[in-house]
C-alpha cells in the first residue's frame, strides 16, 4: 500500500513485531528454561519435590540387623623375652596376647598348635630392638607381624586380630 507521498506503509501487525537476535533469544528464553529444568531436577533428586506435591514417601523396608558375630578369644600365656640390644645391657619384653577367633572349632585347633604359635612369636620377638617398639606405629607393626605369624602357624584357622593385654619393656 502506498499513500500520497509515495511511501510504502507496512501493515500494523508487522510494524509491532521485532525480530529477536540470537543473544537475546539465549538470554531471555533458553537460559531461564535451563535454570527451571535444573531446579526441578534438583528438587526431585533431593526429595523436596515429593513433599511439596504431597506425595507420601515409599515405605522403606527395614532389613533386620545382621546376627551379632560370635567373638571368642584365645589367651596365650605371658611371654618374657630379651630384646636384641647389640651387646649392651640386656632389655626384656614381657607381653600378654589374646587372639580373636570366630568359632569354637578354631579355639580347639589353636589349642593343638599353641606350641608352634609361641615358638613363632618368641623367635620374632627376640630379634626386635627397643626402637622397633616405639610409638603407635611400632605397636601397629608388631600387631600386624604377630597376626601374620599366627595365621601362618595356625593355618587353616583364621585369626581375626591380635590383642595386647599387657606389654612391658624393662
């Protein structure tokens, strides 16, 4: 349509519309849409959405607690050994040890191999130096080494832990 001045008039519908540029489209349409979706996913995953919508949580089936594990201890006699001091004044170690086992059969089998266990312990303990027993790291290494030796001596019986009842260095 042309008017008297020779200019072209655009219809009112086209004049009111503006074309969105790519940056404006991302900023005002896509970004809020992504934020809305992420918020909804976050609410769903955290469980807040269920409480907002009034849905009751699914009934959780409680499993009965596992039966308590039987804990038995096998006490070894007190051992007194002299430590390796390299020719200096003799130093003695008195140690009392308990072994943790899982069942009564293991206790009976340990009773049969008790002399072998004591021999393995004494051979190892006689080669220790005072420096080997210093601090918590020394105690940890001693416990691990005794556990290794008792499991080797009592095989196929499995010893779960070595517990120190008493330890005295003089």
